[in-house]
């Protein structure tokens, strides 16, 4: 199969008329027909590239859950970790040696059989690249400690006990070395090639000719997937990812029938319009996903505690949640979801209080903090609520004499900038989603200083006492012993106020009514397509 599955020659606008002219690359899609029950057209964003060992964020999860497989996988709501490529596993009492038994008969997209050697290669490649997906493993796993016991058994020998190990296993995709190795250049582990190609075993196969970075991606069904298709007699056979940057464009396309789904950050003010239509509705799901305004703790005035407390008290939390989000979120004053164990419920977060903000402002000025210097808050300009939240914040800060400029940016640029403290913005807005279900996914990787250089740790916060608590928590096996360590770490972090924690998310996603069989899991946010059937 060549070319995008929706064809470029007959490309048209997402929505009839000139309202969306110029919103997508010319010739990259044509209008999907509701009568076409084989192709699902998505408005969800694409990852920066297609290599699941280079990138790990929500757009990557949406892609890799369809194109790749993992040893275990999160399913259902609330999320449960279930056998996937592996049918079982064992672990020694000290938590150091793990063995995973693969299912027999698994095939990659090129038809070659998957063995334990492919799993070994995948983990060694992930460790060698040392990028975002490796964050949970770099300190506890050496390449030589991943070995093939026999063709269907993989052994991991950890450097130290690591409680989140099993929870993080679903974040690593198993790749096909027979496709990658011929494309390795200068020892890059095929990094350049896999950025725009596929080498997986997932339910859908990437069509290389149907990919243009950040613009479109086509995938087609893999009939020989090891899970089979008996569960779904009419599966979607083609996936066409057509991200659009403007909210209004996505909504119009959904209502026109050109898209089967929007992204999952639909503005609350669009809910009534979509639900009133004959063709679409808004799906609401609670997700373990926190909204954060980051503060770069290395840049004045954010290197001053009183300055950070000033900003923390100047954000109108409930005004944002109720007026801008329409109440479709819950206030979460903690640095991880408030429905996860490890939260110190005796600790109160910061409230919106401009009087207190002014008091902290004065204290910061007295300590020499440059509170009058203009500061920048970078937002994800394609996401309307991040822009609206920033504008609300800007207005309140102006009342206490702080000049904040709102700067539009995009996610790939922001995560790249966060690799160094001097390139990280003064402040920036993002979410931390559920990449695996453990406090390590949030507070552990956000505030342990060993993760500086990753987007999760982009506050560049450092507290040796917090480092000690978080490191002890991740090397302690029993949850009942880990929990008080996280609680104490979070108390100290909240007292230092390195960031502004706003809410725990309710996901709003527009869906065409022809979409049936969707299954939601907070890991991946409902993007796994093997369950879907399209009516019509």
C-alpha cells in the first residue's frame, strides 16, 4: 500500500467552505465519508517522531498503543496491568530478578517471529538511547543485565530493588531488530530511520509513505496480530491521523463528518454545541492527569521561595476550573493525582488570595528578588484552555505589579527547550499524564534532581532531603512502607512551592456517533483502536 490511506489527489478541506482554508498541509487529506466503515479519521496530535524509544508523551502513547506491543499493558478504567506479549512473570523475593515468559507464535509486521532476543534488543536500545522512555530504567538496569534465558524467556537483573519496575514495563515498546539494523548509521541504533518508519508488532502497521512529521500519519490493520480479531468482527482497517492546530477547525470537522474524533482537550464551551448535533457527542472521562504551571527555579525571581509563593497565591484556581473549564475538572493542589496513594491529606494546598500574593511579593522584593522584571509564560498555543488559563493568570498578576507576557509555543519545542535550565522558559504550562500508575510517574520523576534535563523535571527544583525520600521510596518494595515516604516528600515539596498545581483532569473528547466499542484507559486516554467498530 502506498500513499496516505485517504489519498492526496482527491484532498479537500476538513470542512466545506473557506473557514478552514490553510489549516492543514495542502493535499494531505480528503473528506472522510460516514459511509466508509473501514477508515477512522482522528484529529489527535502526532508525536514529534515515530520512534517509541525516543519520545514518550501522550501523542506517542496514542501511536504506540496501536503500532507496537509491550510485555504487559494497562487496560480498563481504573487501569489494570495485564499480560500482553508476556503471558506471565516471576520475581525473586528481594525484587532484583524478574523473568517474563513470552507467548508463542507472535509475529512482527514483516512476518518474522518474535523471540526473547528481540525483547533484549529493545531494552538495550532503549537504554542506549537514554531518552524519555528510559527515565524509569536508567538508574536500575544495565544493558548486560537484560538477557535471553531461552527463546521465550527474558530475564532482568536490577542493580537495586526498584518498586515501580513492573508498573513501568508497559511504557517500553518491543521493536524488530531485523528491520532496524539494516538502517543503522554511525552507531545510532537506527534512530534516524525509525523516526519516520515502523518496526513493531501492533494491531496496526505504519505506512511509511503516509507519514509527514506532525502533519499526517496513515496506518493499516495487521491481520496477524497475536491477539487476533475474534473479539471484533468488523474492526477499523485503516487509521488516518489528521491533526489540526485550531480548536474551531477540529470541532467544525467533527460536526461535518470529516473527523471521527477531536483531541482530548476539548474546550468546555464547545460541549453543548457538539452534544446538540445529530452527528457527534462529547465523551467525558476522568483521567489521572494533572495540570501544572511550571516555574524555572534556577531563574530569578523563581529562585526565591517568597516569589514562588506570590505566584502560587495569584492564580485563580476555581475561577479557571468553573468559568473556563465549565467545572470539568477537580481542584488538585498536589504534585500528583489526588486519587492516587501517597498523598498527604493533612497538607493543604495554596488558595487564590491576592492579598497574600502581595505580602509575598513584598517579602521577595525585600530579599532582592527582581519582581518587576518581565517574565514569560509559554503556553501550548494549539490548546485553547492553556491559553485561556495563562490570560487569566496574566490579568491577576498585573493587579499586584507583575508584568507577565504570554508566549505561544508548541509541545515539541517546549520539551526540547526543557533539556537545559538556561533554555527552559521562566514558566510554562503542561500536563503530566499517566505513563505508568505509580507515584514515581509524577512526584518521583518531577522532583528528584537526578531527572533534571527531562521535561518532567523542568522546574529544576533541588532539595537534598526530598531527593533522599524519593530515592528511598522507589527502592522500597512494599507499598505500605513507600507511602509515608512519598507523603513526607510531598509535604516538603509543597512547602517549597516549586510549581503551581492546578487540577486533576476530566477528559473531554468529541466523537462521531458512528464510533462503537471504544474502551477507555487513563494510560493512552482511550486511543487504542483495536476495539473500535464504525457503523455505516
